[in-house]
C-alpha cells in the first residue's frame, strides 16, 4: 500500500510503500515517486491519499456497482486489478451486509487507486483479505 508521510505544516513529505511482513507492518520501499528519504519522528502524520502515480493515464476510471463485485463463492467483494489503475466502488443501496474485499490479478509492485463511495470514516472501510491465502481458490 502506498502512503505519504508528512510533517505537521505540510512542507515536507515522503511517499513510501508498506507491506504485511508476517503480521508486522513494514516499510517495503521508501522515497518513492522522487521524494527524499527522511528520518521521521514518532507521531509523524501518515496519509493514505492519491499520489501523482495514482493518476497515470491507463484508459480511464472503472466504476463498479457493488452488486457486480460480490463473489458469492468467497463471500467477498472481488476487485479485479485488470480493470485499471483507478477504480471506484459505488455504495450499496441497502447496506445489508459488510463484505470484505479481495483484489485479484494484482502482483507485487502493482499499484491501484481504489475509491469507496459512501464511506466517510476509516471505521467504515471494509476488511481486506490476504489474497495470497486465497490463491488456490481464485
């Protein structure tokens, strides 16, 4: 996942990639997108926001109806990375069930900007399944 570290007044920032390393969150790559590597103090502001690389022209943005994303076999929302770098998942009309998300056809180093419409706080974000655990079933 691509994140941005930023000082409190927004004058200095660094784009990093993080990953799950055996259940521990680790910085995988630092100084991404031409930003300088910085020794950040504890308490540094972390942003999960679109970066310049998120908006590369790959043929547009894919808009996905929530009902079209449901994979009943996995009981999850399935997002296919082959649909493009920029994807928008529209909200459910009835909000009957909170399903986790699994992203398929995404390899190490791939990037995608996935926007969830109708979500206002981080607490409303769905869980993301570890696709490597599911690779035999997908």
